[in-house]
C-alpha cells in the first residue's frame, strides 16, 4: 500500500493528472503498481529525451506510451504528449466543431427543419474525423436528439493519423435502445424486460413512433428460441472439433499445402 501511495505521489510532484490516462485496479494493487511503474519509467525517459522522435531514435525501435485506454499508436502518442503538457486528453466532439457551426436544440426545430438539420449535424460530425452509423429509417428527430447528447459527452482525443469515434447508438442492451424498432437484432431478440412487460419493451422516447403488442412478443420469442438453438448447435459442433485435437502446426499445414481443403 505504501509503495502504491509513493508511486502516485511521484505523478503529483510532476504535475500530471494520473486519472486522465490511467486505469486503477484497487482490488489488485500488484497489477496497479506494475502499471504505475511502467508509466512512470516511460514519463522519465520521455523527459530525458525531450521528444518522441529522439526517444525512438536513441532506443532504436518504435515505442508507444502505456496509457489507458490504448486506442492506436498515433492517438496514444497524441494524448500522451498533450497530457505531459498539462492539456486535456478528452474533449466533447461539439468543441471540435468550427466556430460558425451552431445547432439548435431538438425542441426548437419544427418538422420541416429537422431533416435538413440532422443531415447537417452528421456532416459536421464527419468533418471532425468522427462518424455516425445507425440503423436505416430511424426518424430524424430521434437521430438528432441522440446525436446532440453524444457530441456533448467527453471522448478520448485521436491524433491526426488516428481513427475517430463512430456513433452507432448501440449499448448492447436492446430494451433501452432508441433504434430497437429499426434494428434487425433488436427487433428479433427477446429480453426479460419483454417477458415482464408481456409485449416487446420500448422506452418512452419511442412511444410517439411505435406501439407494442402481445402478438409481437410471441414472434420475437420464437425468433429468440431459434437463435438460441442455432447457437447451441454451433457451440456443440465447435466443442467436438476442439476435442478432436489442436490445429496442425506449420509442418502439418505444409503437408496439406497442395490440397484444395485443409483438414479443419
């Protein structure tokens, strides 16, 4: 515990906000200490060399900072160097918009405006290096409302050559999703929420657009049962293959290199 405290104090003395780039594991202090030591060592080497270019030139290899979350080498370096300068490593996407790009709240837009403003919002998001990928045919007002929430949430910054964030609106929890009626997975899977409701469960946000019925619950229950059966069949087949033995090594592959099909 004392060693952990001393390591964290080192970052305080350096004026670095550890929480911005570090994943704490209080239930495993040995792991946390190893990560702290690794990051502290990297920071001191970077300070010694003065730049990424010098650091890689002297050490003779490509290196990247052990920060969290690791996104891609370019973005990780970009965030690390901003962090070392005391700058933010997370930013709301709306703050990356050009100054002249302003958007009204969804409540201020009438039905004639919402379509064009939604498209303009998507194009502006894409101009920042980020993107939007949603199910088709979702009403524009729903898209606009949820995008406005998303762009105001902080996200890890990506470097000039790194990839941006893609908003797909999916948390993996279908009953709580605004896309559910238009999503193939969401509209064909049955959750405990649906069974408790006695019909497919939709959040209040969807009620102006769709309505659920007990008949629909029967349909998705059947689809879910078919999906579960298919998964069990796949699992059993793969368990059988697993028990048959490990994949061939390189020598084994070479023996079959002239055959049309490999034996697995």
